[in-house]
């Protein structure tokens, strides 16, 4: 089969590789019908993710059709249309029993990381019964590719951890795909204000279309002052960090109101300065989270009911065989005005 | 009347001052029968708390007898024995309605800070109806002085925010009065292990008497290694910071397990380094809190039932008129083996 | 002044009565600008509410302008536009401190019940600081009259107690004003399905306009079968009882799924049969609640942001002086297609 | 092998039956070392549980040693000492993912009910990975037999659902084994008062030994009056029903305070009258639950730490081969002063 293979920093190829085979009774082989590229894949390509070694097939998102299952798989049979979760869960370890799938002792984020991933014609999915989801009839497949990773991430790490509630004022720092997924799912809880903060005017315009009530361009370094002005100096109930650098974290800790929440979604490469000399008496809650994908069933229901429209995030479509070009486009997101790309293999 | 008056950094005196009078219809005047000295008072004496200006009477803890009430006070009458909360709550502002008394728009921590406090023969208590508590019959007054501040602080900021639950492994960094109050109230929730960490062997010995299942002397800088060894390298479910410096915060963020809680209790004077490059994917919750004293009624019940024995923390007793000497003793806590001192005015 | 006075079962009059005066330092006198009639007022008129004695001015909803305040009132001054809560809260008793205003030791539901109410030109509001709310600028007054009682009731007793969450299937039995307020506020949490059940086709049509995804006419006694068919025999996650009779309660307990919630909103005059022989193993949660109005600030924010449109419920408008006629209209709601009536005194 | 076989109402025999064999890749065969008899087994013997058909081996509690595992079992190997949960959980269905193991689509309460149980020398355990628990080293086996059913039941259905918290007043109606397990685990949360209500003086005496602060003999039909007197007419914060008949349920709904909780633990054979005419405005929460055994890992930790001493409940010990006699003893519990019996097969 063909797959997108990582050959070390800066090197990738769409090339022939062996088709995966069942290794354990709990495995399934899935033929990919649609997949996508994640910001994390770009980090991998830069060599920033040391767990990814050369010759790895990338990708941790997608939908497909089950081709074959191991003997212990009971929820799925060949021919089933499935959504692949970016998090693999054994369903049996202490972490999985607590819903902390991200820290599964035998899984977690492994696809396109420590084992081969979904940017291929076929993928092997370990613990298929607890790592795949049936696709409801009449549900648009493209929308569901967004449920492999970015929507559970925005929803769990940002919205649920941030405890967004009706009437709240919410700020989201970062209007990339994850920030926008956070914006869309934050609306499940009817906050009064959602202030979107980013450097890119196009993304801020998209944010407004997606439901942001206010937008702040932070390129002048005055995001904090602007948010404080917009909130009559009270600050926000929930500040969601969806970038992953010290400067954006600092905005969050500065604009959060007493009793408020800071929910970190971004992937951070270095430490941040936490202003405990002010925050110790500010009664705040700060959370971090690698997505668990425990809310995938809930999100599937909101898509089925039409409440959530994940497809809005898709800006570009390619054939899977054009994935090299798709990487180029996605890698140049600002100029291409790219949010999420869909790769089709049908 | 006589009172302990702050006259600027390093200067205090037990001296004659005017007896307080009612200023608002919601005030009460309370004759102090027992009070104590807080670690915060020592900070004030060093000049570390800029909101405290010269000529202020210090003290934010104590019990007494109501001498006089304003016309709008309905819960208390002259002669009532009362517990004074360190936090003054108007009961009417948005923060108070949410139980965030610490951020009350008209109160919060004001006693012995922005208005005169309890280290005096009489004190004026604003918003008496919502800032005083009736003392149940047959309850020991000394025990209750501990409920003005340190027990609600340890319980709310440490135990409740840390979400201690049965079977948990808890670490408390700092075995001073607040850390010990945290240790005692953590046991309300039946954790399996409570590891107490401090530099002082005497305080660690006290911790063991108070219910710590393990103690770690951190004076060799190896607290993290020791805790990881004690927990078979899993770390702790709840790490409670009860000191207020970067080094102790760092212990907490290093020993907390995936999915765990860091509850900050300590008063911090400077920023700390938050290791988001590790923690972003560690699914932790970090909380800060200035005590709200919303749990005072609950704590009163646990004292009345004998479940909580706050008196254990009292190591020294003085007459109120000996308060200058009491400050010296308390200011030299390690050598004097002092935890809490009681000042009696009866 | 003029007021609507109850003179015993079946007897009411719009008549001259003494204007109320301040009785306590915490009182306010409010000039009513808009009020309404509640289903409970009709029950009172039938003699069903024994706490209401002859010569009582009815009414527990409304907005107005503060005319005068007692000395201990600090949140409001003469001239302030205010929303009157149907629940009076002293803000000082144990119940109020826990947010259980409905059981306030000195308040609770007293207006138009044990003291004179809002269907008058003026009303005395005890504990004004904690029983009135400022009306935000540019907010429509009619909408806010709906926030005195029915919206907090539907939201607190139905939606919050029912723990409605994104993706849920919710059934609401009873499409009267309270049921409709429940329907509107349930949407704060983005359930996938809201099934509205009633006997009246007009109210079901209104329900669909207000966001119900399915409606069930229960006049043939087959509501249960219909709901089970609509849910593929799984039942509903949340069943909300908004009528108050055994038959509608029975629908709720029969359609709730394992692990689901029954939230009672209705006022019941007699006992119901609880099928514990089935439910003991069904892992359900059943709640009851007299509204506390703790969510009034939250609801005000959702109205200000435009997320909630309470005005939709208003079908008829009268001058306050026409209240006798308004009672007739509201008392004949089905035929008049009446939901809520507004009485204007401006 | 030998097993206790049900042959229809009133008929049981300790007889030779075929040793169980693996049927699915997820099964394990466990050699029973210790088991017990449950009150439910007595109900089965009376013919009250129609799902139990003749020739069924009874029993759903016990510990043992794994003899053999299916190919898909990865958490356990032959030779492992294990605790058997009374609830079988597939770990893969929607209910299991939500922690509602009691309603597992492929499991739930099946042992000694719809499939053969643990009162035998060997038992087949379906979904072994998610239905067995490793026994920690140096843990007393007898204590752990109590964790198969009665301790999770008392803790989950009574204590957790009742939301017992520090300072609470709790009443438990029924001092049988489950009621006593509830009493012991309620103390995890440090309530101020636990009032135990029963007809049997011996069980009330045991209750006092186990931590009840008050006991009420209800044989005179005056339990309600007595509880109200003990609580100064306030009633209890949490009322736990651990019997399963209308009269005991009625005590609970009458003594619960406003804002309180009724947690049903008892197995009910008929409906009860729910006094909604009073309770609709009483802000109560009523829960029902078939035990999920989600707290087994937590309970294991509390036993390992010595916080929980389940062994106290054991009053009689027999060899497994004497089980016919053990049934007689347990069936005559009041006279024999029997709580739990242990059957040993070592």
C-alpha cells in the first residue's frame, strides 16, 4: 500500500510500504477513506517530537472502513464505517477505568507517533473495541474526521476543563484549528461573550463567523489592555490557552478574573512564569490536559443532531495520493488561509 | 482600651488606644476573650504587607462576647459568644453570593489589615451578621480561635481545592500551623497516605502524632526523590503547597501524578516557574485561593462532634497583656517549638 | 394606591388600599411598572393555598422603580430600576448561605402569599439588598418580568437539577409557561433532542417554534409508548415534570433511561406512586425543588447577551388597572391561547 | 467439582457438577478460596428472583486463584490471587464507558443469577480483565470477600449517592450487613452524627461498636419521632434506605431535611408512596442504584491502608463443603446473630 512516511527531520515521502497486519487479538485493520494533517505533524516534521523515529507512517486522525478484526474484537466487524480516535485506549488499565485514556498504560497517543498512523491506505488500530467509534448513518464523513482529535481536544481541554457556563465571559487565545474547535464547542454552554485573540486577521474574521462576540488582534502586544477594556476591567471568567508559548499563557493569567479558570490546551515546549505573587489570592483554577477523547460519543451526538458543524473548519480538499502537496499547503497555513485539509481515499 | 499597635516595620507596642465604636448599622463591637498571632502578622511586622499602615491594631483571629450591635444586625445581640472570621463578608455583593467571601467588594481580609484588628480588648466587626458565628454551648473556646483562619485556610485552600478523597496519596509541603491544619482536615476524607514534608524534625514529629503516615525531611534537597520512592514512582494524587516559595512549589509540580491536583495554600512573594513543557500533557489541576471561610459552619460541626481537635495546635498560652512577649516567642517558632499561641483576656 | 386584593376563594377586587411603608431598615418600597399573573395565583383564587388569607394583595413577579429604602439598604437607592425576585432572601441565615433561598428562615416565597405582593402600584420588599436585582441598561423590561419566577424555576428545578448536557435526550412533560421556560433554558446546554409532551395542540405548536425537536400529544394516554418509539426504546436521559399530577409524574418515571434524571418542577397536591420495584436498580436521580432564584444573575446575563429571549412567552398585554380582565383571560388560558400576560403601570 | 446448586424454590444441594471451562477469549476460570452467602441468595431460594432458573450454581462474591485465562485476557495470569466483583463488566459498551457497570450490555449482575456463580470450587468469570481485581500482597482475604458486593453497595448506593460530607447528620435505616457496610464507609467522610435505625437490639449494639453515634429501635413504630427529637426537629441531611420495604422508605422521606438526600440501597419488591405534596418544595435529591463496583479500586486502597476493616462483619466461618449448614445459619440470622459468614476452600 501507499503511505506518508517520515524519514527524519524535513524528510517525508508518499511511498509503497507493507500493508499492516493484525498483531493482537484486540487489533483491527482499517482501510482509510478520509484523513487529515494536524499541526502536530508539522512539529514532527521539524524533528520536535523525539518519540517519532524515522520510517514511521504519520497521522492520528481519520475515518475508514474496517477491513479485518482480531478474535477478541466484538464491537466491530469487517465492513463497519468507523471513526478513529487519536487516542488509543486499552479499556482495562487503571487510567482507562478513570477515563484518563490519554495516559492509558498500553495506548494513549501512539498512532503516527510510536506506531504507524492514518496517513496511509490502511492502518492497524490496537484495542479496536475501545479506540474506534461507529459512524452513525447519514452522517457526513468529512465532519467526523474533525472528531478524531481537534474537537475532543478543544472541548475537553478547553471548554470542559474551563467549566464554561451560561452567561460567562470566555477568552480564547489562538484562533487556529484547535482554538476554533474550542470556540464552536464553547457555545454548547451559552456563554455571553467569547473573545477571540490572535495575530491573524483572517482567522479573526473566521472566528466572528463561527460565533466569537469580540475579536482582539494581539499583534501590537496590547491584548491584555484590550480584553480588560472589553470587560470593564473585570477580566474573563474563563481564559483558554490554545497556542502553547509563554506570551499567550501570560495573557491568560493576566486577564482571568478572581474565581476564574485558565484552561491550557496548547502544547508547550518550555516553562512559563506563573505569577503566584498575584494569583495565590486570586482563587483561580488552572488545568492542563492531553485529550482523553472520552467525549467522542457526546460529540457524535451533537454532530448527528446538527448542533455542531465541524465541517466549517475544512478549507482544502485533496486526494490522499496528493498528500505531499497537502502538507505544503497546510505548512503554509497563513498564506493559504488553511484551517483543516481533508485527504480523500475513496 | 489596650491594643497591639503596629508603628511601622519592626515597631509594635501594647498601648492605650480609643475603644472602637459602631460606624454602620451592620457593625458589632466585640470584647475579645481569646486571640492569637498569625504568621501573617510577622510578615506585617517586617513591612511586607503594604496595605497595613502605621497605627493599625493587628490581628484577624479570635473569639469574644458581643458588646453592642448596630440596628441592622439581627443574628447577634449583646452578650452572645462569637467566633470572629478572618474574612469579613457583606453577604450582598456578587462575590459573596457566589461564596467567594475572600473577594467581597466591601470586606475580604480587612481586620488587622486595612481596619483595626483583634489583638485588642475590643474590636469593631463590620457586617457582623455575616462575619461572626455563634459559639455552640460547651465548645472549648481555645479550639475555636483556630477556626478564625488556619483551619478554614487549610481545609478550603488545601483539602477541598485539592479534592482529597478516600484512598488517595496526599503530600503536604510545609508542616507549620497551616500545613498541620491541612493535615488534620485532610483526614476528613480518609486518604490512604499523607506524606508530610518539612525541614524541621520537631514539626515532622508533630505531624506523625497528628496523623501523617510518612514524613520526609527535605533539608537535603531530596524531597522529590524520597516521595517518588515512597510512592513506587507513581507520585501523589494531591500535592499541597503550604510554604509559599518557588522551591516548595517546584516539589509539588514534580511529584504530582497524571490526573492529580496541586493545591496552593502558601502566600507567595514572587513568581514560580511552571513546567508546562511537561505538565501540558499531565492532566493536572492547579488551584490558588485566599480562604473564603465558607466552611466555618461545617468546621464548627466537626469540632462540636469531636471529629476535629484544633486545640492540638496550641503550644503556648499568655495573657493578652503579655502579647509583646508572645510575639517574641512566636517569632522564634523553631527554637520555641511554637505552633499556635493563645492570648487570653478573661 | 390601587391593588388586586384577594377576599377569599373566588373573590378578588382591584381596589384602593394603603400604600406600603418601610417596616424594617432592610426594606425597600418599589413602585411597580410591570407585573404579571402566575398559575399559582389561580390556585390561590381557588382557595388551594391556605397560607394566603383574605385581604392579601397577590402577585410575586414584576419590575419597578425603587421609591424609598431603609437605612440598612446599600445596594439600591431611590430611582433604581429593579427586578423583583419571587423569593425573598435574608442573605444571613444558614439556608441563604447555602444558596437555598427558597427555605430562607425569614423569607422564601412570601410575596403575595404571607405578605402583600406585586399586583399593586407599590410593594414593600423585605431584605431588599438580597431580593432585588438591578436592571441592566437597555434591557427590555417585559422580558425581565419573566425572570421573577418562571425562568429561574424552569432553569433551576428543571434544567440544572436535571443535569441536562450536550447530546442528551430530554423530555419535558407540560408545555405551560413553566414548561416552556424549561424548554428555552434547556437549550443553554445543547441537548440533541427535546421532546415536549402536552395535551394542547397550540402549546405543542408553540413548543416547536421555541426549539422542541419532537412533540407528543398525550391526550390519547399513549405518551410513554410514543416517547419510547422516538428514542428507539432507550428512553430519555432527563425527564422533567412540569405539571404536578400523578399521571404526568408516572410518564417521567417510565420513560427515564438507566442512569437518567427525573427533575420535578410541578406543584403537587397529592402523593404519587414511585415504582421502586423497577427503579431501585435503574440508577436514577430524582430531584424536587422550590426555586431558589440563585441563578437570577446568570439569567440576567443571558438576556443581556440576547441568548435568552423570554419575551416570546408573552401573549397578552393589559394596563395594570385592567387586571380583573387580565385574570379572566389568563384563567381561560387554553381558549385564549394565553401563556404569560403583562400588566403595565407606566 | 462440588457446588451449591439451586433446584427451584426451597431446594438446594451441595453436589458434584462439571468444572467450568473457558467459553470466550476474555474468560478466566478461578478456583474459589473463600466465598460467602448474600441476603439475595436467600431471596433466590424463596423463588423471588425469576431470572435464576433451576440447576444454577449460586453465589456472586468471593476471592480465589486464577486457574486459566482466555487468550485475550492480559491483566491476569494463572496463579494470580483475585477478588471477584459481583458485577461483570465488558469494559466496552456505552454503559461501561460511563462507569455504569451495573447496566453493562453483556454483563451486570450475572454471577449466580443468569450464569453459574461462586459457591463452588471453580467459577468461570466473563470479561475477566474488567471484572476481577488483583489482591494486594499481605491483605487479608476474608476482608476482601466483603468487597465483592456489600462494601461497594453500601458505599456507592448509600454513601456516595447520599453525598455524605463532613459535619452531616446521617440516618441509616436497616442495620443488616449492607446497612453496616454503609455505616462503616460513611465514616470515610466524617459526618458528625450517624443514626442507625433497626428493629433488632443486637444489630443496634453492633452499630454502636461500628461507629453509630445514635441508635433508634423502630419496633414501636416511632422511628420518625425519635429521629426528629434527636435532630432538634431539623431532620437529617442524608437518609439512607437499606431495607427495601415501603415502611422504611417512608421513614426516610419523612426525616430528610430541606436540601437533603435520600439514597436508596434496599431491593424493593413493590412500589412506595412518594409524598410529593410535601417534597415538591423540599429541595431533596432521591437516588437509586444497583451497585456498579466502580469504587472497588478505591475500597481496596482503604483496606490496604487499614482505614476500612471489613472483617468486622464476619460472624461465622465454615468450610465450603459445609455450605448447606452455613445457609441454615445465615437464613436464621437474627437468632444466630449472624452478619456475614465465610466459606473457606483452602
